[in-house]
């Protein structure tokens, strides 16, 4: 589904990614963990086209997509829910969701009815968004904004979803809620690359995990195996 | 001071004010999506007015000429985006300021060469015979200015709120990179905003030409006032530019009547200086609500 090979990317002169490689198979949840500044967000941005990689390949469905515009890659079926949620503050909750499905919908009229089924699915998953659908997204709480950011990505009916630190800045109970949603999405067969600072959280839902340090993958494996690894325990699970 | 004189001055001043508001609205449209504005907007007003005049002289009927004129406005707006703004935005610098000024100068000298320096009357089927409404004299032509301004702003606002493309427009304004992640092409949205802004300029040209006549410098004063209005109202409130436009227009006509016509430009200037000194986000500009 998604194969990243030997990816290099950075900001201006400073290189952040120095040969990152990872694979996400169809229908699996893959965790990407690592300390602050390891380059997890940069990896996601280089995959989704927000940042142009300087070297390496990104294959989506066996087609190379590196170097394409983010909007092109999104239309090819990759939904990236970015770090910090980035909901459209002045727009209503429902408009945010509709825009998530932008590339599948008619541009002028009739888009609401075409999106109705998907919208209902997202509201089923997040009843709170249903209650607040006319409220402007900027006035939601952090947790609600995170749900909206996930819902917005789901609206695209993506082949693969990239989710960057959904727990950022949220109270532990809210994080529990977000992760129970992720488990439900996993049961329904979603293909997901999940960035998470807390390794134990990521291991709850992941089928496979990569550990990143200083711009490259330093360890990988099934959570059950990684949890036994002495270095892993010392650095992340202590 | 006489009440009916004041009312008369306020009404005729307001009409000019609405034109300032419309041009200011054109600034807002492109600022929303690209954080850039066309400093040559006045030249777009002027060139589209000249094109409309030429079409009329070729015998094209007024109501057929109007949509063609708007289309030309859209194309001119696109030209400004393609030839000037895009280059600067791609390199993430402020070069668009200089580029749009230069494109404006280019339009100005092209117009002088093609159409000459004289001011020419602009024929219109709308009557300029004054009506008396509640003791105030107003011509159908003046009324058409108000109607035209509200119509075009209303249509664009409806487009932004009711269509998915319009919502995408607002999304790019709110967070360009996040919008790209939804599959929305920011480049196309910016092109759209420049063509809408060109349409708005063409409408302004069509509306004021019968009153001001058509000439290369017809819009230079208008655009300065529009700029003051945009700065005072803030670059994100369509409602704000209408209010401030009405206010400035009335103030100008009152000033020129009671203080002297030489002081006509003073209120705009004072307002602009006050706004820059006291409230750089504008009276109606709001800081975007963002919670992390
Ligand atoms: N916009 C930027 N401009 C310049 N440098 C940046 C930018 N964004 C990130 N960096 C740098 O790139 C490196 C990797 O950052 P990145 O955000 O990818 O890390 P991360 O693994 O996501 O960290 P965190 O867990 O804190 O989110 C850091 O050293 C950071 O300072
Ligand atoms: Mg990060």
C-alpha cells in the first residue's frame, strides 16, 4: 500500500530525514514512535507532499508519488491529519467535514446529498460532532478538534490515513477516548500510519511499529517483540 | 446646518462610498487566499471601463456588453496573478507588491497609447433624471450604483457560503497547507480569487464610468480611498468595508460642502492614519480563533 524507501527531506539547508524507510501494508495499523525532534512529523509531511523530499521514493499503491503536490497526493487516496489538528477555525464543523471529502464531491451544488452517507458514518463515530455541527470549529475543545480532524480525514474515504500525534495536548481521559476510536477504525479495516510520542499508547493499537531517532528508523518490529527489547524498554517504556 | 441638505450630502456621498467599498472588497478577496493584494486594482477598473466603452462604440448593446466586460475583468485579474503574483508567492517573498504596481503602470501606459489621455463620456441606458424620494434627489443611475455593488457582493458572498468551491476558498484563507491536504489546490483557489477580484473591478468600472467619465486616471483617487477603507475595516470583513465605505463617503461629501471642496480628501487620509496608528487589524478585523 505505502512503501517509503530511503527518504531524505529537510527545511532549507538543514536535513532532517536521512534515509527513512518504512512500509504500511493494506489493512494494518503501523506506529511510528520516537523522541521529540526525531523527524516523525517531517516523515509524514514528506509522504503527503506538504514537504518535497530531496531524495528517495514514496510508493502509493505501487505508484511513485514523491514530488507531487499535496493536493494531488490527497486525490490519489492519502489523507493526512496533521500535527496540531489544523481544523479550519472560522468554518463550521460540518463544513470542515465536507471539505475533507472535497475531491470526491461536486464543486457547486448537490455536494451535501452526495456526502450524506459518509457524513452519517462520521457522526455515528463522533456523536459530539453531530451536536456541534453548526458551531465554528475554532470554538471546539482540543479533544473535539482532534475528533474533527480525524473525521475530516475519514470523509475522504482514503486508501491510507496518516495521523500525527492525536494525543497532543489532551487530558488522559480524552486520549483514551481518541484511542478507543482508533481501535474501532482498526476493526473496520483501516490502513493507518500513526505517529505517537507515547510508545505504550501506540503499541495498544499497532500491528507493527517503527522507532525513529535523528531522522532514520533505528528499530522496527511487532509491538509484542519490541516490548521485550531491552533498549526499547530503557528508552521508551521505562 | 440644514437637515435636508445634510441628508442629501450623506446620500450622494454614500454612493461613492459604496464604490470604495466594492474596490476594497476586491482587495479582501485576494488577500484572503494569498495574503497578497493587487496594487494595480485601479488600473483594472480603468482598463475594463475602456474595454466596455470600446465594445459599446462597436455597437454592442449595453446588456450584452456587461457580461463580456465582466469576463474581461476576470481575465485581467488572472493575468495579474499569472504574470506577477504567482512568481512572488512561489518564492514566498513580498515581490508581489512591486510586481502588481508595475503591471498597473503597464496597463496605464497601454491605455494611454490605445485610448488616449482624454476623459470620455460613458453611454448608459440608465436614466440620470433625478427623482425626489422623501425630499432627497437621487437619479436612477446613482441607484444603479448601490444596486450593482450590493448585487455583486451578495452573489460572491453566497458563492463562498453555499458552494463547496466557496467553502474551499475559505479553507485556503484559514489554513492554506491544511487545505492542500484535503485535495484543494491552493494555486487554483488563488487564481479564482484573482479572477473574482478582476470581476469586482470591472463591475466598479461599469458602475462609476457614467458618473466620472472614462480616462486613464479615472480610478486613481477611487483606489486610494478604497485602500483606506480596506485598512480601516480590516482585510477580512466584507460587512466592515461596506460600513466604513458608507461612512467615509458621507464624511467626504459633508466635508467638501461645509469645509471646502479642497478638503475632500482629508477624511480618508485622517482615517487611514488613525487606523494605522490605533488599530492595525482594522475596526472589524478579527484575530482568527485558534485553540490548540
Ligand atoms: N518548519 C520547520 N523549519 C525548520 N526546521 C524544522 C521545521 N519543522 C521541524 N523542524 C526541525 O526538524 C526536526 C524534526 O522535527 P519533527 O517535527 O519532524 O520532529 P517530530 O519527531 O515530529 O517531533 P515531535 O515529537 O516533537 O512532534 C527538528 O529538529 C525540528 O527542529
Ligand atoms: Mg511531530
